[in-house]
C-alpha cells in the first residue's frame, strides 16, 4: 500500500532536522545576510532538501535492515520487516528521494550541496555492505551521530554563510550527538532484555554491555564538553553562563534513558516529552542571549594569569 512506502521515508523522523537550527542561527548572527527574504527562502529550500535526503537514507536503511528488524520486538512491524513492500519499488524510492533532495540542495549553493552529498554518503557507509558501519561497536554510534554536525553545517550554509564553521564547535556537536546515540543504544539493550535477541537485531550488541555503554556515554559527554569549552573561550566567553543549563539538559536526557521502554529509543518522538522539550527551548534561548549579549568583565575573569610559553 502507498502508506507503507511513505512509512519507509519516515516523515515523522524529519523532526531530527531541528539540529540544523543552531547552524542557521549562528550562521545568521555571524554573516548577517544582506537580503533576509532571499536567505529565508534558501533556508526553507535547504530544510526540505535535507528532509528528502534523510528520507532517502531511511529508505535504504529499512530495505537492508528488514531481516534484522524482524527480530526486534517493536521494529518487526515496520513495512519492510513485515514483508509488505517490493524491493524494486523501494530502491526506486531511495533513488528518487536522493535526486530530488540533491537537486534542491544545488539551488541553495555549492557548499550546501557538498554537505548534503556528504549526508547522503554517510547513509551508504552506515547501511551498505561491505562498509556497513552500524555493525561495528562504537563506530556505529560515531558514524550515525556525525549527521548532527552535518546538520549544523547544512544550517550554516543554508543562510549562505561563506565562512567555515569552527572546528571546535563541530567536534563538540558531533560528540554531543554521540552521547545521544549511546544513550539510545543503552535504552535499546535494556528494553530488548535478551542478549541473543539483541545480537540478532544489531551485531554491535555482541560487544556492548550496559556497563560499557554507560562508560562510553560519560566519555562522549566529557569530550563534547571539552571541545565546547574550547569554542566558548576562543569565540564567545559569555556562553560559559549557559554551561549549567546545558549540563542539566544532558542529565535530563540521561535520566530518560533509564525509563522502562525508554523514549530515548525513538528520538523522533522526544518532542512529546513536554518537560524535556520546554527545557530544550529554554536552553536554546539562553544560548542565543549569551551569544548576543557582551559582558566585558566576564572576559577579564578568564584572561590568562600566568605567562604563556
């Protein structure tokens, strides 16, 4: 049925493209577009382009994961896992969505097009053999979460900012996404409960244990904070005031990972967690305010007090 092919595209997962927002806001504040109306049009086209390319990646994911998804207690009801689609039509959908998304990306600009092409390529690396990074422990989390900094870059170039985003910010954003993905793996492993079933669903679970995933979660959060601190000190020290709020958001997300049948398994539905959503919006507002407002005395507090070799 047509709705099964629409489900392959996972339109409900488009919510994840909210991770473009920081790139859009920061790129706008840094580059200050001369023609706001034209820039807004590019942003809208860019968002649609990213949604289509993501749906292309979701389609190939469901095609190639049908056997594994059939072993999962919830995902076995997906159209491909349940055997309700034709492979030829599904592969056609994968190609057409990619072509449409890349065509719109070219309208936005060459930098945006290259970033979108990278996003599409990561879908192949993550899903298609012999690469299939999703089967390799730790690499699976790192390769899936790289979509976060890619979305930031896409948001940045959607406003036609010709500068290169700071490396420290992109690394921090990547590792923050890795933190989210590791929490997702932890929640999935706890929900499935049976090790053999977990391995049949995802090969990387042959290596993972709850303890190892918890250690990795702490490591990713620490590394993200380190690179985030580098960005703050080098570019906008006022953002340091938002650090406690960010830490609280990550703690709240971690707590959700421990819930029975945790919503962290389905990031596209997290907007239904009202407390988390409100806290996230407040965090974004605080970050914007801290970036825009200058506090000279705060910079003096963090000036070097010892000789620098």
